[in-house]
């Protein structure tokens, strides 16, 4: 379920070549999920890492994630406790 979510969001990513010659990438609707790099491939990899970190923090904090309902299959307090102790 999480992998499908990540792939779906990465397909929605938008990349732009900036005036300084670097690439900027973001995923619309996910505030704070963006990357910037000299090479497009590096920008894409960095964006995936940012998305994964963002998702882990959202789950750990019990925040809602647009398009993902992980609360329906994992008791939130158990999942949050296990992540905090990992």
C-alpha cells in the first residue's frame, strides 16, 4: 500500500529547469515535498527520499496523509509507538 502511494505520487511530480541551471522538483498537494539538484536524475532521487521521509513523519505523528488511509489497517497508537522506538 505504501509503495503504491509513493509511486503514484512520484508520477504526479513536476520538474522544472531553473535559470541557474539546476532542476527543481515538487509533488503538488504535498507541502514541503520538494527537491533541487544540478542533474535531473539526482533531483528525482532526492524527491523520492524527501517523500519517503515526509511519509514516515506523517505516519509517526498520526497526521492525515492525502490519498492514504493507513489508520484503517493499523491501530494508530501501536504503530506510532513502534516507530518512535525503532
